[in-house]
C-alpha cells in the first residue's frame, strides 16, 4: 500500500509538472521504472510488431509510429493535417486502454524516431500528459537487476553450450554429459527469472472487440481494457502540425528569398531517399522538397550511450551549422510524418525552439502529388 501511494504521488507530481509553464518532454529510466504497471499510466511502444515481440516494457501497448497516420494509397491524409480523423483517433486511443487522464510514456528501442512519433501524435490531439522515455527499452534493461542477472546467465549458457558441443565432437562423453547438465541448469535459472523481467518478450496486443489482449501466458501480461477517449477539437495543436499547402507556401518564399526567408524546411531522411535513388511504399516519385536543408535524424540520437537524444550542446551545434535559428518557422518531414521528422522536431523543442511543425503528410503525400514540385 505504501509503494502504491508513492507511485500515485509520482504520477500526480509528473502531471503537475506537465501542466506547468515549462514543458517537460523526457523522462529518464530511473523515474519511469517506478511507474511500470501503475494506475493511470500507459507505456506505449512506437516500434513495429517484430521489435515489440522481441522486447517490450511489461504491460505496455503497441502503436507503431508509421501506422499513426491514416492515408490512402496515394498518401493523402483523410483529415489533413491531422494524423487521423478525430473519431478514428478516439477509438484507436481508447482501444489501447488510454483515457484523457492517462499519463502516456512513449518509447522505442532507444533511437527516438518511433517514440517521438507516438509523442507528437498525442500532443497534436491536445493530450498534454505525454512523455518520451529517454533510451527506451535499452535504458530499462540497464537498470533492471533481474535483467543483469539474466544476461549473466545467458552469457554463461552460451559459453557452456559451445563447450559441450566441442566435447561431443571430440568424443569426450563424460565432459559432454557434465556440461550438458550444467547448461540445462542455467536455462532453468533463466526460465525462473523471465517472468520478473521488466522487458518481456511476446506478441503485440490484439483487438478482441471490447479490449486488447496480449497473446502471451496470463501470468506475463494482463488484458488491456478499452477506455473512453475524447478529442476536444478546440484543443487540437495546429501549431505542431502542417499540411502540404502550408509547406508549399514556405517553399515559394524560400525560392524567392533563399536563407533570408522566415521559413526553414528540413528533410530528415537518408541521402538515397533525398536524391531519389530509393522509392518507398507506393510513392510515385523519388526526390525531395525544393529548398530543403538535409539534416538526417541520426545527428540527434546518442548511439554511443543508447539514448534517444544527444546533449543539448551537441544538438544545438548541428542546427547552428545549418543556420536553423529560433526566429524561423521550421517544418520537418520524412517519409510518413511520424518518426524521423518528429525526432528532429522534438530535438528543436528540447532546445527551446517555438515555431516548429511536423509536415504530417511528408514525402508519402508530396511525392504522389504531381502538382507539387520536387528536386533530385
């Protein structure tokens, strides 16, 4: 009971912070781990189904970032510039066990794009109680003592397995039997630890009509009850999202004024996409939006320490290099508008940039609209 009260106090404090003037965006693993499985909190993975099955935070749900926008085969959003039409989003969010009072903690493996896709999706609909777990799955693994013990056993088991195979090949039956028994004991110890791990393996939640349920043994994951979620259309954050018409106006201004323009457009994709060498999904054309600055999302993830973002100083140096200043209105796009572009928009937010928007249609929409200009 005491631990439950402490957890609820943490949630209340976090919500208080989120309501304050200074926006809180990230939550560190040491703080987040206290909230796993607590009432009023839902961890949401932005990674794809395979990644979720390979390891997700216990009790969390899957909302793959690339599927958070509803578009037709030509990339046109149904309710542009919204990721989804409000009624569709209400049902989708509620089906994942989230209501308007839920504190959502978005995460991915650690890289950031898919977690920020989930984060921006919720923010765009006016859900302020949302944070990004800095370092995602890897950060939780790092501080879970059971995971550390499990990793040690796993490492030892691999060594023993290699040794017993070698003994078998050499015809040393006694050594082989001894090592095989040791390997079986190690696997048994690992099996006992598995239910205690904060990062669980298993399939994603499936919609059974009235609730979501994990395709896992009941002792590992509980069913997720559907909740009512309401989107107040007056609170939709149009200051965070942009449609193709708005971006096209920025292109025209940049074509006329160059870097003296009050706008900046950032292409966050890799170079083979930017030059049009690689086309993805059903996009008719490869290339990029004219006048875009090419700043790949990888500049902002801390790969060395497996954190979702590098230091503020390092990130600011990147934007300074490309002349991305706080007096501009900045648009970022990628392929689908929830992922690499949201990583950069979130980095800008962390640095205190105010006029930043995700182009939600991104190249999926722009590349399919033959009325819009492209460059290769």
